[in-house]
């Protein structure tokens, strides 16, 4: 007497429409926390080894020494974005704080959190790469 997942989803969609389901504050909170956490997870992996995503699709790009620095910069921005998503969830949906001062505080808080969440161990550098190294990280 098993119920398939498709039948369960169809039953749930009949009870409430997808717009009503997504407008639920708890569902919104869970989705935003999941999105922010996933962005942070992926950005940390990209920062620690920026060439891993290009090894199969664009091997020729790895010959340029500036590519690693560019990818690490983009990873830092994504890490900051994930921290901003989580800080916004906490401030707006949990604590119910709003206003212009909140925006400035969230930007600063996200920058500090992103700096603290940067991985301490980086992938071995290739020759000629003048990117960031472990000596530039806080201990």
C-alpha cells in the first residue's frame, strides 16, 4: 500500500495552488535558507579550487594566469551573496526589522561573514599564478 511521490504532490497541489504554497512564510523561510546555504557551499568550493569547474568544459582557459583570480573574485561575491540572503532571512522574516539602516547593516554583516567563511586551505597554485594564497588569510 505505497503512495507514489507524484500522487502525493498532485494531492498537495489540489489542496492549495502553487502560489498559495510558496506564499506561506514558513515555506519562504525554508527555501531562502536552503538557497543561501547552497550558494555559500558552492562559493566556498569554487574559491578553494577555482579551476575544478573548468577542467572538462574549458581546459584552454586555464592557461591564462588571471582566470584563477577572476574566478576567486566571483566566488567571493557569491559567498557574500549567500551570506546576504541568510542575513536578510534572519532580519526580515525572523526578527521583522526593516528600513534603510538595515540595508547598510546587512551589507556590512554579510561582508564580515563572507570574510570569515572563506576557506583556509586553497588548491595548489600553478606556476605564474599571482592570485591569493594562504598567507593572506586571517589565522
